[in-house]
């Protein structure tokens, strides 16, 4: 540990979650529940350790957050859909009808608002899905894709765009080849919606082949429902193992795991772990859409996070839909979604242990290098006025570490 007189700067009375330190023992500080406490030492523009503090911890330092699954082409459109509400099919139909309003100005306004909200929440990276494939030509780039590309170029965030099309379209090898090549040229992620389509195995085979050929990441909306017999997640794992695919694969939703016996969940989880496939739980949308029976729902609709995580699967959580036909409320804020997940999935204290779901795990799921607090640059760190992990999830707003240091000078 470096001596105080050699430090460039120091932020006093800090908590750092142990789960967000690569080496808590080497970083120093005093153990304080699920955190390390002390004065944060900055040297050469980086966080290098904690030293003994004379004060009570009153702020928490985290790496910037990551949002792995949103729909910026759809967000903030619920206000013009009067009386919309229901299951997944109803939401799909309502959002499709709303597309008559998707002018360049409308898309730019709504998506820019979503990006601004993510930045204000403390995000450094986001993956947004974009509806793709409504045109017959697989190379036809949707208007929303280009709008989001323009916004990304002006954003402080790393913005990944993932095409969202039906797996049945990908069953056509020519379509899959041309779509994948177009996405490679656009710097995009190859994605598809997998539910109960008869062509899903052929579509998956084509997608894995093209992604391997072109070096693309894969992203799937899979088993977004509680109907019996949905098996897309296991089929994706089987395809990844059969092809020995090495690129990043992220699967969202996986609601139907709630139907399966523990032995079946364990089998699928083992395949996912061996294939290196990450899974993102999406509580905002799934709590709203799933388990509808005409009365009060008695099913949560969220995936089996505990079981998958225990098997070694990289787990993350995302906001998914925000104020659109799929979820009429919600926020572009990973800490808010983590708080919701605490309730929906019974994520018990110590709450700091779950922070990788919106930081290091989320970065890995997007194929990005995980960022911990130790050794991080000042610009990659956030400060929250929080005295413990529960306080952190209570809605405190982040500040940049550089701003917090400036306020002390």
C-alpha cells in the first residue's frame, strides 16, 4: 500500500463494495459489512487503494454501470397508446401498430431521451435492440438503426446495436448470410427472437455459422413466456457446444425455466456454463407481461437466476422495455432495476454481492473487459452519497469521481 504522502489526491470516508474489487486484500481498508472502508487514494489518475480513515464512511465508489438489454427504438412511446396492456402477443401487436409514428424526428427524440437517462444513471455502455427484418431484403437497414448510430457517435456511452429479427427468417441461409454481412459492415450484433418456431434449429445453425465466419457476437430473446414446452435456451446451448463457438452469446428472458424441474434446470445450466453463454434477467417487462390469467398473477415470470448463477453461468440484469407497449412504466437505470430484482428474485443481503449483475458481469456479457474499482481511471468511477449497500439501492444519484474530488479542492 502506498504511503499517504505519495498520493496525488484522496477522497475521504469511502466505501468500496468487495464484489467490485479484483483483489480486496491488496486494495486495503477496513472490512465494513460487504465493503472495504477508508480514504480512497488516487495516483496518476487511478484508484490505487484505501488507507485508514478518521471519519465515518459517507459515500460509496463504484465503476460505471452497464446496461445489457434495452429497446431504444421503442422507449417512451406508451403515451400515444391508450388502453394498451396485456400479454406478449398483445404488446407486439400494439407496438407494431405504433410504427406508423416512427419518423426520424420521433425516433431521434425518444432514443436520445433514453440515452440521456442511461448516462445520468451512471452507465458507460449499453446494448440496444433494433427491430430488423420487416423488409424483404435482409440488407435493408431500418431507419431506427441509422438514427441510433448517429446518436451513438455523439454519445459518451459505448452503444452496441443488436438486430432483432425472427429466428424463422434466419432459417433461410441466404437471408442469414446477407443479414450477418450487413451487420458486420455496420458494426452490429446478430440477434433473433426464439420462441416456438418450427424452423428454430435451422435458424440457430445458420446464425452460429455466420457469426463464427464473421466474428459477430450473438444475442437472443428466448423462451419469453410461461407456456409448456419452450426449449429454445437449451437448443441455443446445444448449438453453441456443437459448433464450439467462441464469441460472446447473450440470452435474454428465459422465462420458461420457471416451468422446469430442478434436474432439468441443472442440465441446461451446465450446458450454458460450458458454452460460455450469459443470461440476462429482465424483471420490468417480464413481471408485467408474464403469468396473466385474467386476475392477479401468481407467477413472477423471471428466469431462474439463483440456479443459473450457482452453476457458473454469467448472470446479468437489464431494463428491457421502458414506457412502451411491453412495459408502461420503468426506468433506464441499472440500480433501479437491481432494486426491483431484489424483490422479484429474492436477492438477499449482503446486497453489495449482487452489484456485479450491473457492472462486471454485464460488461463480460457484452464482450467488454470487466472494470473493477482497483486500478480504474478516475473517469470510469462513480460516487454515490450512500452509507451502505441498502442505501445505495434506495435511489441515490451518481456523481463522477472527478467531480467529487473537485468539490473537495
